[in-house]
C-alpha cells in the first residue's frame, strides 16, 4: 500500500514511516494539509491517509472539510490524534475520516488498524 502521512512533526512522521516500511508498505510525508492537497492534486494514488489533527497552515479537521467540499480524494483517511474526547472524534468522523488512532501508538496497533480498514474495504 501507498500510505500518506500528514503530520507537521518530522519525528512522528519518521517513526510512523518506519512502522509502515516494516509492515511492508510505502510511506510518503506531507507536512500539513496544504502540502497534502498539493501532493494529492499531483497524483491521487494513495491507498491510505494518516492525518494529524494539530498542524499549522491547514489542520486535520480543515483538511477533512476541504476534502469533502472539493472531492479531492476518496482514499480512506485515518485520524491520528491525542484527543480522546468523543465529540472531537465524532467531528472527525462526521467530516469523512473512517477511523482514528490514538497517539502515541505501536507498530502492532497500526497494523491492526490497517487490517481493519482493509476488511472494511473488501
Ligand atoms: Mg501536529
């Protein structure tokens, strides 16, 4: 799978990218929502998007809204968040995220989330 990480933290993007590589997938990195829009507009060929919530320029929720309003991509989007407030998670799901994962997470948790998404898509 081609997995796009959208996160302003280079250290988190590197760590998650390493997990993705170890799980046998290819990882790509966008530093915020704007950067991600540019990448996707250039080539909409990702299989999964991992989206951070808090970012400068365009944050995760703004990216979800932009995606809904502009039909940018149909790629499944998983929110990566330190927020565990149900109303915030509901908001992300309402704006088109299909799953969320609590930061920090292990490679095993990421693997199981990815396989859940695969079985949903099947
Ligand atoms: Mg962040």
